[in-house]
């Protein structure tokens, strides 16, 4: 006989069964949470390991120990393959990159003839000259590559070498130089009259070397830069073929040599920013504009032209080299050296006349670029005979009387439009 369970007993048994099943459910939930945490932790550890260790290294280690074939490409090979697959960027020019070297184009034949025509006027002199138009590279070469005693024009090269060392941080402008007895020398300049042991800054010494052509200042800077052998090596590295320092100044015997081509070449490179920083180039031009001796190239220029230059004179050789800025904006570089009888004033006159001839030629040839022929009076539909090309009378170039050499009284327009004469065949120094 089955006795029915009372209601109270049934509820009690249900509650007992629920209590027994609850711990099982909770344990299952906790177990799943532990597994999830463990999985996250393992993933983090694995990611850290992979970022530290290169799989190619592990592969190389395993294959080397177990003599297995290479599983992954070597690190260097894989890296090269990735780099090779990437497109190479197109190089962009840097705003601070070195400018391209200045190139000469063609010789100015009409100007060369004018200069050659001056030679018979000075039979006792031997002139060498080089001029170059910095706007277009046109030039004139009058026996300019032959070596000649440099006199004080050698100081231009010393100044460039000094500023180059300043740009390199090896010399400071405010550095103090001591005037020792072994570098005190005679000739031009006033430092020789100062007491031995006096100190001068590098900038002051360089300025005196140029503007009053101080020989003691030059020898002091040559010593500071390492001596003549160091400078001669630097000159060769610059591409100078005739510029050599053999003796300390004043070098009245003329053993230190250069050439008009070397002088113009170094000034061209400085002008183009190839050897010096822009700051040093500006400082150099500022110093050279203060040169006291203005009896040579400056005498052939208009009063409002600007010249940064350096002269040289040892009695038998006279010279001047510089950078000239014309009022119309044109810039050209010139160097003239003249061998002469000792202190012959004709040498000075010849350099002045050469300078004047070059300046006037470049001045009017530059102006002619902006002059236009007058418009023809004929109708646009007139016969071809009305064309200014067909009628030589309409051409401003047709009249030989407009030549600036044959007729100084000609107007500026006529002078600029004159037809150039053929160049002379004989050299300036036969």
C-alpha cells in the first residue's frame, strides 16, 4: 500500500534536490570563466613572444639543429625581397643642395675684337684677361690660362680658404690671432707697425688683408690655415691649375703664381654658392667692396656700378679681379693681369681701358635686348616688298655707321643695334 506523500514533505524533497544541483552549475560557470581568462593570458603571452622573437631566427635554429629543409626564408633575404617589392620614391631636390656648376657657353667675338684692337696702343705691355657674363655664360678669353705672377691677387684665394674653414667650424671669426715676429713682413699694410705679440681677431685680419692689402695679415692667415702646402693642396682640389703659393709676401720676385682664368673661376664658384655658404659669400663680397685701391677696374665702370675686387702690384706685374654689378641688374666677373716695365703707368691705363670697353659692350648689348624695331607703316595686307625684312632701309642693323667703335657720337639705340665686326685672328701675346 502506497502512502501518499504529504504536501510539506514533497516541497522539502524538491528544495533538497535544487540545493544539490546548484553547486554543479556554479562550478561549471567558474570553470568556463577560468578557461576564458587562461585563453586571454596565453594569447597575450604568445603575442609578446612573437614580437620579441623573429620566426625566421627560430626557423633557422630548428633547421640547423635537426637538418631539416629551410622552413622560412632567411631574414636578410626576406627583408631584401620586401624592400625590392616596394616602389622606390622619386628623389626630390633639397632646398639646401649644392647648386649646379656654372657653365661657359660661347666666346663674345665682337667684344674680343674690341679688346684685341687695344693691343697696338700698348706695345710694351703683355695683357691677359678673362671676362664672363654671369647671366648667360658668354665669355672673353685673352691668353687667360697662362700663368703669371699673382702679386696680391693671391689674397683672394686665401680669403676663400679661410671662409671655407669658418663654414666647417674649424676657425671662428672672433678667434684671436697673435702677431708673432716670424710673420711680420714689409710692404703694404699697417699691422707691421704694431708691437709683436698684439692680438687680432680673424675677421679683422681678413679685412685688413683685402681692403689695405696687408701682407702681415696674409702671412698670419696662411700660418693659421696650415701653411702654403696645405693651401696649395686645397687650390688643386678646387680645380685651379696655375695658382701656387711658393713664398711669403710681399714676394716681389713674383714666385707666387695664378692666371686670369683661375681668378675668374674661383669668383664664379663663390658667386654660384659652390664653395662657401651664402652667409660667407655675402661677407666676402662685403669685404672686397671696401678695397681702397680703385685705380684699375673701377675706373672703367659707371659711378653707380658696384664692384667687389682685389688688386695686385709688384712693379713688373699689375692686376685686378672682381665681381661687377651693373645698374641694369647684370652681373659679370673679370680678371686682368698686365706685365709691364717696372711701374710703367701704361699698365694702369690699359687695365682701365679694357674695363671700360667690356663694361660699355655689356651695357649696350644688354639694353638692345629690350629695344624693338619701329612698326612698319604699310598695311598688314600690303605687298611683300613692304616687309621690313625685304627692305634693308627699314632694318636698324643695316647701317654700318651705327657701330659704337666707328662713331662714338651715335645714339645708344644705334650703338646697341650695330652689326658686330669679325674677330681678329692674332692673339694678344704672339
